[in-house]
């Protein structure tokens, strides 16, 4: 379960920023999660309260925003989003699609006090 490691890394990041920026605690943590990132927000939400105990992240609200996947076709130049499970370019049917967005996972912002 890599979500536990991800959750701990998130809390470590908040603690480092608290020390660096001088805030006491995070109130809100906004996260960007790519549709193909492999991150399961529900698991992080379940683990977070336990892992964040006695840290600057304790009690913070986690807000997840999904980043949709985008692809480009090197054969015809098409760019856009496609349905999950579709494996061919909607314009030329090439299967050489390249993902240009959708694997990211990062903290977008912190609301602190």
C-alpha cells in the first residue's frame, strides 16, 4: 500500500514548510492528482488523520482536484482527452499515443495559521 508512504511524505512536507515558513499548523491542503497517477484519494483520506497526529498537518482538510489525462498522437498531431480504456487516437486510430498530462501528484497550496 504505497498510499501510507505518500501520506507520510505529504505530512513531512507540511512539517518542513511549517518550520521554514513559521506557521503553527495547516488548515487546508489542496492536492492535484492526475487521473493516471495511481494515487487513491480515499486511502489517503482514511490514513491521514492517524498519520498526521501531533504534526503541523493534524486536523487539516485535504482537498483533492483530479487532473484529467491528456494525450497527443505523434502520427497525426491530435491532442486531447480520451476515455479511460481507449487505446487509439480518435482521429487516425494510431496506438502510438503519448500521455502529456495525468500522472501528476503534488501539493497545489496550503492554507495555514
